[in-house]
C-alpha cells in the first residue's frame, strides 16, 4: 500500500506540470466571479491548441486553485473544453497585467449614465459623492445576493463602499467584498424617473407636440428661462403616460391650452422655442427671441429718477394692497436689498405658487388682483434695477412679421407700431377697401395678429 501511494504521488507530480503547461489563464484570478464551483459567464475567449482564438462568453468549472473545464458560448455554439485542450483563455476587457487589488474591483452591470451622483461635501480634504438611492442589487464574492435600495459612495472619485437597504434591514459593504452590482430596472425607467422628478412641482397643460411623423397629443410642462423671451425645452407626457424631453432639435414646435381656454403656439426659430401668433401662406408672426430696441420713455423715466424712486413706487403699490386686503408682508424690504435677478426669481416663484407657469401668464389669466398688484410692483422694481445697471435700457417686446416668399422681416413693437404696420398695410388693396374705423382697429397693437392675417390674404 505504501509503495502504491508513492507511485500515485509520482504520477500526480508528473501530470501536474503537464496540466499547467497545457493552458494559460491570461486574466487575474480575482477578475472571475466564483459561485458554487463555477464562475458566472463573462465576456471572454479561448485559444485552441491550433492557435484559433474564439471570442464569446466563458465560465470556469472547478475552483480558483484548480480549474477543470472551461465552458464557452459564442457563434451559436455551447462547448465544454477540458483545460488540457486549450492553449490559453481569459476575459475580454480585463488587463492581464492588472494587480490583484485592481482585479478585486466590483463589476458595474448598469450603464454609468444611470447613476445620479450628489455631492456630500469635503471630508478630510476628499470630496464625497453618493448616488440617489434606487432599486438595485449587490452580489458578494461569496455568491450572496442582496436586492433593495442601492446607494454607492465615492471618496475622491473612487468607489469606497456600497449600501443596500433590503426588506429586512440595511447592509453596507466595502468594495473588496463586492463582486458585482447594478440596478434592477433599465435605462429607460431611470430616464422616466428623472423626468417625473423634474415635472413633479410644475404645472402641466393639455397640448400637442409637432414631430417629423406628425402631431402628438398629451400634456406639456414648460421650462422658462429667467429674463429670456424663449424656451429651450419642454417635457411632453403622452396619452400612455410616457415622458419625453423635447428640445428645438427634436421637435418642430408645440401648443398648449390654459385653464381659461387660451391657446398658445410655439415654433422653432434659430434653435429656440418662440411664441407664434400666426402662420399663413405668405406671412408668419412670431416673438423676437433677441430684441434690440429700447423702451425710450420707460428708460428715460427710470434712468432719470433715482433707483430709490422705483423702489418707493413699488413699495407704495404693495402697501396700498396690504391696507386694502388687510395683510402684512416684507416684500418692500426684500425689494430694497435684492438684485434684479433675485427679484425676477421671486416674481416667477409668486406666479408658480399661484399655479401659473410664469408672471406674464398670471397677469393675463389670474383674477386675483392682490397677486397682480404684487407682481406689478416687483416688475416695476425689476425694471428700475435693470435700467440703473444697464448701458442700454429696458428692451421692447418685439414681434417679427416674416414674409416667407421674399424672406423679409419687419420688426414691430408697441411704441412705434402704427408707423411700422402702415408700411405693410398701405400696400394691401383689401386694407384700403375697408372703412376708416376698421383701418384704425388694425393699426392698434392689440390687433397685430388680425392685421397680419389680412396681409396674408392680400400679398
């Protein structure tokens, strides 16, 4: 028996060098994900003794110290190779010269774009960031899997630990303990969650978007830019509840209807969403997103008076409203210490809290006189501060009458409207045939859209 044991050991020692020489594992041992005597299938390759390299997915059977077989999937084949039949094998995307520490980095099985990182300050000179908790999983190197609310933590840009809140409690793991992790829902679900978060506290309107494939009905959520007369994006909710981020690069325009039944149309001009009042066969009427003309009277008035004068006027409006409606507020104090941009933000917040998309909509739609008085006071204070700090002055609300045939533009604004529109109207025989009272109506600023409609039937 003793002699048999010596012979057996001799055979083993003779065989072992042959087995090692027969194949080469070209990836670090720590890069494989072992579980119950085999590894998870991972992108990899095998090299046959003939030298042919086959790429696909591989799984190792045996143990980390003694690999018995290599399972291969690829090109529609499922093969099992004894390690002795291979020249080499390894994982794709893993540096063969990686250190053991690098190989122990867990594998992120979800796209990096799905993780929403938030700053948590500086601790001992290192920036701390964590992800927004979302449904996910963690698989440890011992094969244990946890599912729940996943949160990652980075220190100085390097993944430091992973938390997961399960139904039974909270677990926290250091990076070397983890084999892989990820989310249990897909990229589209994450995108929908982010869009839903953006629209959560904003008012939506019934409307339509216009795409290359036609018109789609649903809900429109507007996103205004402080101080700008155009929009750069909206969020559209389809009839089946799907949210979509829409920009001037992805749709050609949209429309929506307010609670009072007023319809607004936006089209794309110079890469921006701008309000459109009319679009006919010859003429198109839309707001100028970048006006240049100055309100001469308002600018001269506001610049001629001290900034304190506009603030006092705004405060007077507010105090009068407070006395009339029996309430107190500190808005006049806020006006005194705030910049124009801060007051614009406050004005828009007032409108939002009252259920309106912006201050202009509140002024047009609201029946609350107290709200409108406060908004008017803020607007006066804003104009005063803007005028006091501007080389130019207060800009007009300009509209562009675009001739689609000649490609000519006529810019009109309230202060000079009659002279500007007469240049077009006097060349229209239909206008000249109208009674004087109807002509006078078309020369009024509030009837701009009707004037352009007449011109469209004339030119």
